[in-house]
C-alpha cells in the first residue's frame, strides 16, 4: 500500500473495524488477518489493537475474555447497540463523501479549475 492509502485508511479504520465486527465477534489478530487477506497487506496488528482500544473506551463494543490455547485469554470484541448506531452514521457519511468525490471526479478539468 502506498502512503496515500495509509493516510486515507487512518480516518476510516474505526468504521472498517466496526463493519467487520458487525458480521461476527472477533479478536484483534483475526481482524488484522482478514484485512491482510483483503489486500491491506501493510496493516500492522498494533494499529488494529489501538483502534480496538479506542472503540472499547468509547463504548462501541462489548468485550469478552476467552481462554486461549496459547498464552493469556483473548479479548473478543462484539458490536453493541451504540456501535451499530456509530456504524450506521459511518456508512451515511461514507456514502455522502463517496458521492461527492465521484461527482468531482467526473467533472472534466476539475483539478485545474481552481488554481
């Protein structure tokens, strides 16, 4: 992934993680592995961990400690009602931005018009 993709992801990663959790509960490494499988190869597990800590602190997920075969118990995250509301708002905002960007992209010469 290039630097531009990485920068754009920073602003959307919380929504992406919540969208993943809307499908089923998961722990950090599962989320990281899934994102890597989807082509986000440069995503670091530490980055996802930081996102999970933030969304937990904001009350968007419920956390359950599940025993692990290796090492300490895993924290499994699941989306709660507040997280679902946040995710719905995220998708509304994403749709709004995507529509505006698509309109701008279709305007011939838009990148030169305001210089």
